[in-house]
């Protein structure tokens, strides 16, 4: 069974609306920094500090900003954002299990093979490079597409609309150039 994209879009919009209404806007790129800080804190227990009043800080400027909020999240990783990222990974895995594809079709989709060949290694290197560019850009911009575009537009933020316009203005021509065949 395949889910119609319109139903999926409405469902995604509803989930974003509930998140903004009930918890907080969705955005996940900061969680990559927090994950690094969790690992760093496990190796070096001086990176995150907590005073007698329970206020968090860090010797790292980025973790110390927002009144120590990032340092606190790294010291107490079982929070909304961390659980949300784990749930995204689990959801992606569950979604992938429902597809009727062979393992080789999953590793190298037909559209990739038509444009770049059947090399699994080439596909994985391409995915890693693309992922690095996306997360680097997200951190450079101070947030990911979820936070800037989807949550931002949900809150009628002008910057969210500008980001969406820019993202699509670049993504559509790039996809048309890279995936000409298929």
C-alpha cells in the first residue's frame, strides 16, 4: 500500500501544527551539536558546568549560549528534542520496511542508477557528501529546513517564507540538472 502524497502532506502539516501548539516548534539540526556535546561531556567532564542554583554553562561558547540551554540538554539528553530525533530515525526505518523493494533497489534506486551507475560505494559516498552539505548549511544558517521553513511558515515567520523560496529556487534546478535521466 502506498500513501498518497496529499494525505502525507496534510498529516505532516497536522503533526507540525500540534507540535507548535502543544510543545514547541520542530527543528532538529541543533540536536547534532547536542549529540556531539553529549559525547564530549562523556570524555571530558569539565566541558559542562552547573552551579549551586542549578544554572548550566559551558567552557564552549556555543553550548553556553541561550543561558546554558544547550549545555543543559547535553547533560540531560533524555529531552523532547533528543527523543524526537530518535523517533524520526525509527519512523524512517519503519517506513522503509513497508516498501516492496529488493535490498539492491534500496541501496541503488533506479533513478540514481540511471544517472550515476550501479555502484553502491558511489551512492553511499554521494549520500554522505550530500548529508554533510545539508547539515553544514543548516548549522551555518542557524537551523534546519524543519525549523526555518516548516515551523517558521507555520508561525507565519517572514524568514520562514524567504527560506522556503530560497530552498526551492536552488533545489528544483539542482534536481533537474543532477537527475536528468529517469
